[in-house]
C-alpha cells in the first residue's frame, strides 16, 4: 500500500495568462495530486490529511472517493480550505500565492504506517502544528520498515532558513528525495539520502542512486501549463516502485536499466500532464501508449 500525507487545497487558476483574468477553481495541493495520480495509474493508495467540511473540502473529498483512494484515515473539520492563487507566466509555468490562515490541513493528526510507501511533502510540511506531526509520522514509518519519499516542493512563502533546517532534520528517515533543479541549491547537501531524483524541466529527469547517476530526456510537447508536473513525477516513480514489488533493499539494488525505464515512464507521465490544463494526470494506459 502507498500512503500519501499532506494537504488538499484549491488552486484558483487564471482562465487566461493575463493579470486580471477570471480565476477558475481547480482541485489541487501536491499530496492530493500525488494520491489521485497514483490511483489513476492503478496503484492502491491511501490519503492522510484533514480536509474542510466546506464546499471546497467536500469537492476534494469526493474527487478522492471517486478515484478509489482509501480515505479511512482522513479527518474533516470546520476550518476553511487552503487557497492557492495561481498566476501563469508566458511559458506556462506557474507561480502561487497561498492563503493558509487557520485552514483545515494545518490541524491534521497523521498516523505512521508499518510498511509500504509513505509519501510526504509540499505546504503541509511548512505549516504547524501539522508539519511536526508529519515529520514524526515519517520517522515512525521509516523505523517500522516503510519506504519514505519526500518532495520539498518549495514555494516562496516557506523558502526560509528555518524551513530548510526543518526539512534537513527529516532526511534520516527518507529513502527517496524528489526535487526540482530549482530546489537543489535550497536543500544543500543531501548526500545522506540514498536516492535523489531531480526534475530538470525540458531537459528531463536525473537520478543519483547506489548504482550511479543517469539522466533521461523529456518528451517534446506543447506546454499548456506546468501545474502538477512535479506531482506527476512523484506519483509515477512510486507507482513504478510499488508495481515492481520493491521494498527498501530492492529499491536500493535497482540498476541503470531499471532506472532508465522508471525515469522514462515518469517523464512521459509528466509530459502528458503539462500538455493539459491543470493537474490533469494520465492513466497508466496513456503513459504506456506515450512510451511506445
């Protein structure tokens, strides 16, 4: 089983790449996107968070339910849903302004898992009191034998020295760290993490693992926007790990050819996502067709 921890929120996305274009609500949040993307790829996945009982929270919950995500550890509350106001640059890349005061996901009370994959990241690790609770769940899950995967997904409002130190304090629990090339300098020395996957935008995806290093190119596509691209990569990676039946030792033993296939799958999945508006992630059949 794969368990994804963290926020679900609403992206308010401009209908057009203009400063005062109408904003269209879209379901989002890195962990939410990862959970839903994993289910679309065919993986068994559970989601741990706290979602609001407001209309946005109801829509987030219903979408996960419709995707057959296990919500047995999800809690609900009257606090509002986090909002992320998105602006699109001319190249389709996204920037975000977050509204997080007193929102539901800040009060999550996650529980560790005894095995499988445990995926953490994004805004949920920047907002207390939930951030410290997620870190504790990651440490306990790793100690129990789960493979912990982390995506820092740094945004300007938490690109701080204190958040860097908080993230670095969690790395002893992490087996797979997924970063963008823009986050490499922020994170600093991550040599203690056995597997580091770095997304390189149009240049593809690279990995540093016990076998060595490897980079695969990104497919050429017309980019609608980049919303959900990194989340798709994380979901595709963990889907491939889980579908191969890998525990931590099996993951660490992967060779270059295995990693090449996994990264090609992840790159194809991300290319499909960026060719569509919003975090509209692909099915496994769509990714396999794109890989052929």
